[in-house]
């Protein structure tokens, strides 16, 4: 087993899934690395999932400029805040997918959860909700004996130029008061229980609501290799961000980390390790971004199509039963 002969640490920018996984794999193989994270350590989700007890970690501002202190600066910054990518490859601009996604967070008592949610969600932590061209999803983020932290999302494809929720000129992710257009739209949806109880115009005013812009990043391999010459290697969403509905982001993120670490362990020369990594990743990632972009529309189809699918499944199951 080889290891690169340069003993300077790999700088990993971003303690998301990819950064933490890479940090852990490199550490396991005695390759020095430091993970930098912009968010404070008390953040409730993300790197707080805590795989970092054996990883050198630096939180907060004061990050190094790409490529100044190490032979390699690996980054996994998310697509919208990818400062390193926009410095090294300014022409790679994320594509905004014409979809509407709002997200809200809230808490309920454990008693309330057991009464209204538990009978429907059981032991799962995601309650899918499919409507006529839209989705409402409720996720359990954290559950204790007394409180339950949940989030919801409301999503649909954008509908043309007059879409009040998509053609918001402030195309930025932001936390803010839910817009009136969203409240009006939710009122008209006639959601079933328990969605109606939590995702309605009155209750969501009390939630922390986030307007989510879905972005895709497509990065040609030639650009990625050019950035590698400047000491920057991309893993995770920074170079293949994709919509989260039906997305494969975390899978590819973990495969990136695994393959890059394996190449760095195996190859003596860093540039060779990076080339081997991109050779594999370039075959899977751009296609995954395209697949996930089109899956958004599949998951937000009209109710008539869902019914057709359900009917076909019912007929197929009945036929199978007859044959047995
Ligand atoms: C609600 C939601 C649901 C999802 N569901 C799925 C799913 O079902 N299946 C699936 O495959 N994928 C899913 N994904 C996508 C998946 O979570 C991402 O693809 C994955 O987390 C990407 O990991 P990453 O490490 O590349 O980026 P991130 O997890 O975004 O981590 C990037 C980290 O870098 C930090 N950072 C940013 N800028 C800087 C900076 N300048 N300096 C230092 N640190 C910085 C950020 O704070 C963050 O911690 C979902 C995503 C979300 C948000």
C-alpha cells in the first residue's frame, strides 16, 4: 500500500458528509488532514452527527485560502456557498432548477406526536405526502421523551412565468416570513391529516420557514483537473449538487470520499491519485445530476398519473396472486 510522500496535511473544507467521511478514511490510513467547518459546532444537524472524535477539526471563520498551505486542498462546500469553486473556476455557475421548495422546522410535545403523528408514521422517520403535482413531506429530526423536532417541505415544479412562488426576483435561499402566495396555495391544497395539522397557513407562521433554491452543478472533468493543478479537488455537492427529491447526492458524496481516499492510499503521486479519482467519478456524477433533475418531475406528477400507477400495481398484484 502506497501513501503520498508529502507529509503536509490535506485541508478539507467543509465538515459535511463528504468532508467527514474523507477525513475519517484518511485518518484511518494515517494520512494527515484537517477539516475546516464554517458553521459553529453547536449546529443541530450536519457535522454534529459526530464522526469527528478522531479527526482534527477547526470550526468558524479564518479558513485558509485554497492551495496556500498544503499540497492539496480538498473541499466539499455546498453548491450555493462554494466560495473556493467560484474562485478557482468562476465560470462554473450552478443551474437553478425551475421548482418551488419551501421548508419549515417546528417542535411538538412528545404527547402530541404520539397522538397525531405516530399512528400514521409508525417507527419511520419520514412521512411522505403526495398530492396533485406537489409533495408535502414531514421528517422527524430528533425525538426525546418529552419533545419532537420535525421539519416539513412543500414542493412542486414551477409553473411558467407567472408563478408567484418561483418568479420571486430574490432568488436566494433565505429564512423569512412565509410569503402570502405560499399561504394561499397551502389553503387551496386541502391536505389530509396529519399534514393539514402542521402545514397550514396559521401554523407555519410560527415555524422557521426556509425558501430553498434547487441548484444543479455540472463540472466538466477538464475543469476539475485544471482546479487540481491549483491544489483543489472537489468532492460532494460542490461539483455535483443535485435536487434533493429523488436525489442521489449523499450516495455519490460517500462514493467520492471513498474513492478519493482509496486513490490517495494507493497512488504514490498526488496528481495520479486525483486523476484516478476523477476518472471514476466523472463516469457516474454528471449522469446522476441529470437523473435526479428529471426525477423531481416524476415525483411531482399529477394525481391522475399516480392513480394509474396504483391501479396497474393493483392489477399486477392480483394477477400474481391468481398464479400462485
Ligand atoms: C433536506 C435534505 C434532504 C436530502 N435528502 C437526500 C436523500 O434522500 N438522498 C440523498 O442521496 N441525498 C439527499 N440529500 C443531499 C445530501 O444531503 C447531500 O448531497 C450531501 O449532504 C452533500 O454532502 P457534502 O459534504 O458535499 O455537502 P454538505 O453536506 O452541504 O456539507 C458542506 C459543509 O461545508 C460547510 N461549508 C460551506 N462553506 C464553507 C466554507 N467556506 N468553509 C468551511 N466550511 C464550509 C457547510 O457548513 C457544510 O457543513 C438531502 C439534502 C437535504 C438538505
